C-alpha cells in the first residue's frame, strides 16, 4: 500500500500522534471528553472506511485475469466457472484447401497459389490473396458467429504467413500473418469470443498430406531446422499473446503423423516434441492452455504418457463415425484417468441429423467441441455458404493438364473477382438448418 501523507495522520491523531480525545485536559474534562470522543470516533470511522476501500481495491487488483484454464477435467474461466467450448473452425482462411475451392487437382496451399498465379499472373495473384484474406473472415463474420451462439473460434495457421527470411537467410517473424491474426483477435475480444490458435501447417509439414502445405512427408519430425523453427514460432506466438485473455489456448500441431507415415518411428517422437514446444511457451507465457493432439489425425492418444503440464488440454478429431459412446469412449477414459480436459477440435461435414446427435454426445460427457467449417463454397455442411460464381468450373479445372486447360486471363480475373464478391458476408447464404443442428440459432 502506498504511504499516506503526514497531514492525514495529523488530521486523525494530532501533531504528536496522540488521539484527539486528550485535548479534554486543557478545556474541562466533561465537555472536552464528550467532544474528544466524538471527534476520535469520527476519525476512526474515516480511517476504517479508507482501509476498507484500500483493501477492496487491493482485492480487485489481485483478482485473477480471465484466462481459460484447466481444472481437473473441466475448462474454467478466471472466476472458476465452467467454460464449455462451442466452437467453429475458420478453415480455408489462412490455410487454403483445394476441396474448399472445389479444385479438381490443386490441393495444398502452394498448389492453389500456383494455379491462381498461372491464371492471372503474380501481381494480380498477390492482389487476389490480399483481398481474399480481407473478405473471407471479416468483422461481420465474427459478429455473426457470436450472435449464432458460438463462444470460440479455432484458427488454422500456415507458418509461411508468420515467418519471413532476412537478407542473410535468417528467420524473421515479421510476415503479414501477424497483423491478420491480431485483427481477428481484436474482433473476437470485442465480440466476446475466445480464440484457439491452431498450427495447421508447421515448418516442413507435421502430417504428410496436402493440408500441412509440406512436401507430402512429415519432415517436421526429421529435419532439425524445421523442428527448431516450429518451437521458435510457438515461443514468438506465446510471447506476443501472453497477456491476451481472448486467446483460449495454443493447439500445437494439427493432426500430426498421418497413418501413411512410418508411425512406429514417428509416434514415440510426438510427446517429446510437445514437451519441447511447451517448455518454450512456458518460458514466456505461464497462463495459456496448450492443446495436445493425438497422432494419426488427432485420434491416437496411446502416444501419451502421464500429463506433463498442469494447464494442458488433449484434443481429438473425428469425422463420420457412428454418433454413439463407442466413438469417444477412449477419449473419455483418458480424460478421467488423468483428470484432464478433452475437447474435439474438428468434426462435422456429414449431415445435420448426425451433427445433432454428435454434438449432444460430446456435451453428455462434458467434452467441448469445434465443428468444421464456418464457411465453404457451395455447401450445406457449413455455417454459411459462398454461392458458386458463374464460370467457376473453369477455375476449378485449371492446372490439371497444363496451360492448355487455363481460361483466358481476363475471363479468369473476372471469375476470381466474382468469387471475392460472393465471399463477402452480406452475400453469403446462411445454412439455418446446419446451425440448428448444433443447438444454436441463426439470428
């Protein structure tokens, strides 16, 4: 507590620090005694009120920040109230996927970028992607997500948008993804949404399939530089957002180690890698949850030993399984055995009846959920749908059989511009039945 001025003590107790009741000796015992007692009591009451106010202020300042954190098998907020994740994935925004563009050949972000550049040239392609990132997830989208009833968004990231290269080839964490993510986090904070940051495409590729934007093999686990860069990126992200309570947590690797890889060699490496990443995060950020996904599409929890971090959440993905207890029994057992929270980070893309059963199944066992995706092209299996522009099939077929398959540049430019216009929030189709299947309601 800061020291109070000397005048305040004198005002309450007199010049010598003696209670003012003692002035009665100089002016007559009876009268001054009554007066002195009254003045003394008033001063004591004033002091008590001030002390109470100061203590109350101290308690307010000492109240825990509103970080979401693990508490046994629950997630709770800074007040200790349970936080049940009801989330949606912002897929295709920072990690484009071929099927979400209806592309026939190009699948990975690099392949998709190559097609767009072949269609309209590098300068116009750059303009397209800048505009795409501005309109695909805008402030109105975030407000709508909140109004529907979601409380969380999961944001897939591509490391290439966050790591640049300096003149000497050194890695610099100053690429344009930072400003895009900062903007999103601000919108979510203003709207009252939490954010899960998901490293969907790690340096080198952690999965070995198209959506990690790697070479088709999980080189993150084989190449020391990729491993070190992944750890360094997470440390930078954690330092950048260490005080941001809108961030729910950090999903360290999306769907690591596909079943097509050398799982006998790679699976034992997953948890030690997580330990290294978490150690780097904890060196700068003691507050945020870390989310640990299982091997083989986030389905295999057998790779995990006893939990090594007190603020960890274990996350799994399941698509198209039977919506019965058998589908999640192993995850429930894991959470109960180790007293840790479990959430499902991706699910959906089947039908609305399945959505209804599956999200209720998660809630029955206290498991938070994030469905996939928020937005898609010409789809009923998303919260909102982009109407397919006229001529889009010319774009979707491009790149399959060389330059002869490419439409004229002016035509391709016009079609891409139409797509950007259709992707704006005011032009989307809201899939009300899909939203209702998640127990939510379109406003």
